């Protein structure tokens, strides 16, 4: 049985290695983009809908702060009070005007970081979360490695041009934003237009600098602005319409607001999120062994243009049942097969399938894992 499961997971691994959801050619955008580097990505699938020099490393200015913000949020210290150092107070550039010795919550600092692009807030966050700026920068690069940001190097928490080895790409920043947008608190902060910080000794109001969110674009859900003399204008923004969630990144873009709005409008007009595999019992199977016994444990949706619908195919790949009753005695392998979804011959999705011994027991994979843990440890659901 163990050998069978190993074979199954080897098959899944090989299939996953072919997965190219972000590399399938989309409809061609006919507009112009002022940015030197740019990308438009659908958030859930990671499909790249448009790109321009998207993998070219460039200076990124304050969109760096997306990484700073998500690390602060994930630290679990948002309610903690931070005592501001003289090092933070003296940070050049955009500021929320922190003073050495004052105390402010980490949460307030993250709002000041994202809405007002406070470089002093970035240093204060780094010192509190990382123990030092150097320690925090190590955390930033470690997280970048974890997220597969292969053309990125961080040297500070704010994006100022004080190091040569501080850069990223439009693609890497879209990947970071995709990850960050999975966090509810990040989404809330990124999409906040105005925030009031009510520390005991000082009252501040932060108005978001992202004009797409505050003035220009009704479908905007957040993002981060940036500018330095060397990086020029950089911008990450997110937008949602009709359940289609988009991420746009532009680097060195003289007309970044227009770039983002035009790309968003084109995508909303061109693509629709389609459900290609339904969650639940797999129907229309002729094989008596598997009929009414297979469960797709989650749905699979993908952004497609109308012209691409005919190019989508799904393949059901199942493990061949043994001739004896081995599975009935030892347990059914998981996954027992997969739905493989292809667009124009490229694999865009692989959905694992579970064999249901009880046709009425459509439990999730994680519930099944939980049950197995309970069985192994002897712990019951009721404790």
C-alpha cells in the first residue's frame, strides 16, 4: 500500500511540474503601456494576462513596503506597542513624522506605511519585528525565496535608493501581491482610504496616496504607490469586478494611473472567470468501480476569453484498481486520480480526486486528515 501511494504522489508531482497556468498565452492587449516593466495577473489562478519586460530586475521604490507590511502582519505583533528610535525618526523621504521616544502600535505603523508610505514607519517596523533593520531585511529575502521571487533582492524595508542590491521585477511583485491578498488584514489595510491613529499622546490621520482607490477607479481595491529619483514612478494595484480579481504592476511608468485603468478595463471586457471543474461528486462515469464514488475536493476556476472556451479540455486520469480486494482491506489511495485541465495543450490545473467508500460521505480532504490523526492518537472529536 505504501508503495502504491508513493507511485500516486510521484504521478501527481510529475503532473504538477507541467502546470503552466501563468504562461498560457492570453488575448493580446492592443493598448499602449508607458511603463518600462509591467504585468497584469489574475489573482486566484496567477494567470498572466499581459506582460512587458515582466522578468527584468529594476529598482522598485516604495512598493517594497508590501513585503514590509505582510511580514509585520504575519508576525502576530500588530497589537504590540512600538517605541520609536532616533534611527527611525531620522529616516529621509516620505514620513508620518514619528519622533524618538514616542509609542505607537505596530498596527498604526503599518497603516502609516501603506497609506502614507512612511519611510520612518518602515524602519520602526523593521526594528520591532526583525530586532534590527538587518534582521528584518534577512526576513524579507527569506520570504522572497519562499514565494519564488527569483529575481528579487531586498536591502531595506522602504525602497529608498540607498543600496545597489535592492530590486525586483513586475512578475515577482505580482506574485508577492497575490500572496499578500490572501491575508484578510492585509486586504483591509491596502483597501483603506482614510485611517485615524488615536495614540494616547498623539492623533494622526492617514489619507491613502493611491488615487486609483480614492478618486480615479471605482473597481480599485487597494495597492501601493512608489517613487524615487532612480526608480521613477512604481505602482501595484488591485481591482475586482464580476468576481474577477486582478493585480497590475508597473515599474518606471510616467503614466501609471492610466496604464492600470486601461489594463483593468481591457481585462474586465475580455475575460470571465469560468468554473471548469465543479466541487463534489464526479458524475457521468461509465466504469462501475468508480461510478458515483469519486469526489473532486475543490472547484477549479480560470479566467478565459470567449474565444478560448473551445480550446479547453479536461482529462480524467485514474489509478487502475487491483484485481483483488487489497484496496478494500488496506484502504484506498489518495488521490485515486486527477482531473487534468488543459488550455490549447498546456496544463492549467490539476484537481485531486478522492474515492468515497460511503457514497453519502462527501467529506473534505482536511477532514479526512483530521480523522486519521484522531484515529492514530486515539483522540475523538468530543475530546
